[in-house]
C-alpha cells in the first residue's frame, strides 16, 4: 500500500512515532480528552496516519519498515524488566493489608468472569488466546496485554488491535463508574463501615519525590540492567522451548520471570532505580503501541469489536458483583473495594491517583503495590487460561 512517507524514511518515521507517544502521554497529563487513556490517544493518532496513507501500515506483510521492526523486536523485551523493578513480593504482602485481600478476590472474579464470557461469547478462531490476553490485562495492565500477546503469538491475530482498542475504552468506562460507587446509597449494605485514618503519608511526599528523582546515572544503570535481563532471557529461551517441546514464544515469559527474580534478590538496589526505570519502560511501551496503532484498522474495530466489548463487559460486571458479594464477609470498606478494583482493571497508575482523589491517602501505597502484583501474576494467569481453553 502506498504511503506519503516511504518505509525507508527512517528518521521521519521515528519523529512521527515518538511524536505520537509524546502526544498521548502529554494529552493524558493535561486532561485534554478528559479520562481518555493516553495509550488510546497514541494508538488512534497513528491509526489515522496509517489509514490516510501518511505512514506505512505496520500490518502489511509486503512492506518491511526498519523502524517498526526495531520497536517490535527490542522495545518490549527491554520495557518489561524496566517496569518490574519494584516487584518486591515480600513488600507487597507486608504492606498491602486488606487491599491485597480485596485485590485477590477481584482477580478471582476476573478469572471466573473470563470463563463465563468464554461460554457465552464466540470470538472465533483462537478465542482461547484472546480470552487469556483479556484476563491478563484485566488482572495486571497494558504491559501484561502486550507480554501475553507476544507469548501466545496473538499480536498477529486480526482481533489484536480491536481488542487493544476495546481494552482501553472498556477500562476507562469502568473506572469512571467506580467513582460513582460511594454515592450509590443501596450499595452501602455490602461494605464495612469506613474507618477514619490519619493522612500521615502526606509528610513523606516531598521526601519520596526527591528519592525518585531521575538522574543520568539511574537512567544508564536502569537501561543496562534491563538490557542484561532481556538479553539473558532471550538467549536461554530456545533451551526451554526444546525442554517443553513448544512453539510458544517463551523469551518474553522468561524475561518476566528473570525480572521478578532480580527484583526480589536485589530489592534495595533496584528500589533506587524503580521510578526512573518505570518511566523509561512506560515510554517504550507507548512507542510500541504507537507502532501497533499504525497496524490498526478502525473499520475492523467497528466490524469485529462488538463481541470483544461484550466479552469485556461480562468479565467486568461479574468481577464487580463477585467483589461486592464478598466485601461484607471479609469486612472490606467501599474504598478498599473500588481502589482494589481499579488496581485490577487499570493497574497502579490509576489505583494510586484514585485513592488520592477520594481522600484515602492510606490506600495510595497499597494501591501501587497491589497493582504491581498484577504486573507479576497477570501474564502467568493469562497464559494459563489460554492454554486451558485452547
């Protein structure tokens, strides 16, 4: 397919991709499009450019685009370790309190809801893989969506871009509805009474900001460690593929495991790099999704996206009802329920600001920690569901 910017215009394409990523991140920060995710803004921007013939279509098998290939081949393996530097399992268990319990209940609800949706909604060929990817992202986040898709070779599935677009739309809608839960009177029956707590965490905010300052040293070391983990994982993955006699792309899964092991063996060292590493990893994820956006056909989303949306809605509704039903049994208050649910559906980047905006600063750190737990377990659960259903 002809494009105004040809595949060999490497620097021009790189400018456009980095520009789309920056536009998405900046627009979300400035709230230009309200609650719309910056990821969705980035993807739609690139999709419009590819569909209008400005840039090459990333999904065209007859066109090789070197810039797209670099992003596809290197950015995700490096981004995963960067985003998992804070995956300290011991800290998550120690400091998350009841929010961890609420999160686990919510995750179980997502798994059960996924099986329920699979029973009612036919997503066509490879529907088991689609279900696994959806479960992974709802338990963890976008990093789990991409990671699970790569492991299951789902990124070449026609439903990939539609599912990714629906994922952002459905999750944003769900979080908006969560904000309404405290004001719905009859739901108070299901929740334990909210206790008054001091906001002592305010006192450490400035200190934490200084500790998390991005420096050139932290940038360089974070990138080196991530590349080391990614390179090692990629090098040993063929060995494990032979052992397990599988054609699945195990390199991403092994990189994830190595990242979690490193984070728990060297928690103090990697903690200092966590903020810097996560920022770099998130930017790389935006770059990857910008290229995915270039492969997106919005017409396909409208044509084949409705069953995927129905699949998401069944899971989300069951997840919330399941969490609601068990809230009173386990004496969870309304804020523990909705912050944990936000950590399930959208991850720590949404759970933390939601807790802050609701005046529940005591839940900010647990919200982040449980969200990170989702990054850790989401991929494994998603792959397991896909293998079970396929």
